[in-house]
C-alpha cells in the first residue's frame, strides 16, 4: 500500500504546476480567460527568454533554459556541459540559482553549505560534478549578475561560464544557447502560461535556442552508501519515495514504466523546507521501509531531518539522473574552449 503525505502548509507552487501540466486550467471553466491571457502574455514571454546579463566576450558562455516552467532537466544539461568543458582542461564556473534560499552575498558553493543559504539545486550540482571528477566552481548570489561578477573577479583566468536558467542573455548573445526539453513531453501541456506550462511559444523558444537537448526523467541508476546499483535493484523492495519538487509525477511515471513501485510516497513542498509535522510522519514511516530513495536535491532535505530531531534509521539512496548531450551539442561545447585556447 502506498501512503501519501503532504506538508502542513499548502504548496501552491506544486498545485499550480500540476494544474498547468495536466491541462486542468485549459479544460476548466476559466479556460477561455486563460487562453486570452496566454495570448496577451505571449510577446512578454518571448522577450523574457533573453535576460540582461553582462559577460566579457573573452569568456565562452553557455546558457541553458527549459521549455516548461520546471521539469525540463535544464540543470542536468548545465552540469553535463560544465563537466565536459572541465575535462577538456577549461577553467569553468557554473552559475546556479538559489531558489527559496537566501545567499548572504555571492559565494562559492560547497557540499557543506546550508540549504537555506544556497539552495538544494546548487549543492546537488556540486555533488554531481564532484562524482564526475570535474573541477568546476559553482557560484550563487542574490542575482545572476552578482554571481557572474564574483566568478570573474575571483577566478581571473576563467575560460567558460555555464549559466543555469536563462535561455539567452543580452546585450552579448551567449556563444551557445541550449534548450532542455523533457524526452517524453518536450512541450509540456502544449499551451502557454497561464493556460499551460510552456515558458513561451514553441516558435519563440526554438528561435532563441541553438540546440535542443532531450532529457529523460528515468534515473540512470541508484546510489547508496557510495555504491551504484541498477534501477532494477529496487524491484520487489519496500522503499520509500520522497520528493521536494513541483513535479514528482514525472519521476514516478518513469519508475512505473520500469515496473518499480514504492511502498511509501511522501511529498514535501517544492524545494522544502520539511515541516516538523511532516518530519515526524516520515520518522513514523521509517519502520515500514528498507530504504528511502529520492532525487539528489530532494535527498538533501531528508538529510537535514536530524536538525528536527527526527534522524532516520534506514539508509537514504539517490536516483542518479544524468543528461546525455547529443554528439552535435557535445562537439559544439568542446569547440568553444578549443577555439579560444588555440
């Protein structure tokens, strides 16, 4: 039996994401109004794809945006690009975002940073790059411009910047603009916000992007106690699924396609935090599972339960989901550094 719990506070971001993704709004009584608003918003959405960001022309710049309002896998694409550049010998900084966190000025992210100061995405980036053996600096700040300025000032010999978030920047266009799309549903619901979850019209997205990168929601493997296991390791196991994301349904659907079914499902608010009440519920459910499994950024919230005096006795494993860059994209990423270093 699957048990489902939510945080004690209503997670409006999760509900809105579900409504937009599954077409609830588009098929509701407010659909006509939503379509009118979406049509009016279209030119604004197209312009917002290009964010103002000053980057010196001497630094190779890659921007990675998502086609939908969350769930496209853009951060995994940014990690893959940064790792590939680093392996070529480039000095790389990945500019992340500290959503739902409050950075105290621009800073380099380490695995020991507090979630509340740098955010779960940034720490997950550092861990993933570390496992890949890629020497990449991850920087966050209260704004991307501050993060870029900090990286340039503290790493004067920087070769490349990978910017997670905007599809394009201005006034100087990025050297490579990548658009991350979900492999199963690249355009989400197919409708523009607020009728759907598209960030902008498909024509606007494609006109801004140099290349598309499809990202699968299915995890590549499971990591537990520094050991890797195939996804099939979970078959027949009583494990708990924990999420702190807006769209856990995509990951659960990918598991279902692999015939992997959790015994317990727990949803925390998007990007956390985990309330004390929910922490107590998780601790109670801990006796019913053999292990807990979550995406890497979600697992960070499970790891902080000891701060609420609810430390888990069962191991915490992570779904390791990576983005594979198409050959044409990989070649373009490598050429950015090779052309500048020659």
